[in-house]
């Protein structure tokens, strides 16, 4: 069956360092992958989309990589700030272009 | 409004009752999605509308769940004979079209007691 895995344990990072979150998938050949941020009591907020033919995408302090051989995406936040603390979700487009979501990784940036 | 609006923000209902959850998408967005999210989990797809029609309802868990979007804008998710297992946050999202960035509402927290 199709499966998306994100680190279930919270990731604690010191302010100013780079935070790296992982999204692994199996039994998929997704057309694209998206990363979202979700704060408590709020809906997810779109951050970045990367297509299967793209290796890397950047937006300000954010960088996403997509390795279709390893079936893995990495999400990086450079110069992290306490305001970056949130849960980060990855989502893959299935064959019908519906998003299948990971459970998310909680990121905590400590001052 | 500027964003996706969902009402009510919280709903407590008794087991067996009927509930309706409303979603006002961003004006002009043709794609509308319903998801539900349990604590510690990612959103689970329920149904996708393109305009007025349900393009994909494969995520609806059973025939107690139904959704409409009669004029291609506001959508209502309807749950009959609610069960305690239906308790979750129900999220609505809209997008300009298929395969584009989705904008989410804040969700409706449904609690079935």
C-alpha cells in the first residue's frame, strides 16, 4: 500500500541553525510533492511545491529537495527562528492528483 | 472574504444526530476539497469538487457522509447518524484549479458525544 513517512518525534533545533525535515514515501510515483506548515488550531498553509522533474526548489530561507530514486524529500529551514516552530506536513499527489498526506513533524526552535 | 471560511468553528453533537458543516471558498476558486484530520495525523482526503460537481468522492468513508456545492461556490458537508468515531477536525480547502496551491480554512472541530 502507499505510505508516506515523516519523523513522528519532535525536532528540537537551536535558533540560527538549519532545520532539516524528512519525508519518505513508498509505492508511489508522485507527479509533485508539497510542503505545508500547520500551527495549532489552524489549517495547513502552503509553503512550496516541487515537481518530479525538479531536484531542488528555494523560497527565501526555505529549500526543498526531491529525490525520486531514494523516494525522499528533504525540507530545510536556514537561519531558523522561534517563529518557525510549527508542524510541517508533506503531501504527495497520487495518480488522480489528490494529495496524500504525511502525519507531520513538529519543529521546535529554541531561542 | 480574503480567505477560506468554515462555520461553525466548533460543533458538539450527540451520537445519532445530523450535522452540516459549511465552507466558503476564496472567490473564483473552482476547486474545493474536504479533508478530516485527527490529532497527530495528516489530513485525510474526503471529496473534491471541480465547479459544482464532485470530481472525486472516493475518500468519503461511508454513505452517512455527503457533500454538495450547488452553485460552484459554498459547499456543505453533511453527516447523518453521527458516530463518536466521526469526531475530528474537518478542513476545507480551495484552489484556482486542479494541481495548484490549496488554501485551507481554519477547520471545524466536530465532537460527537
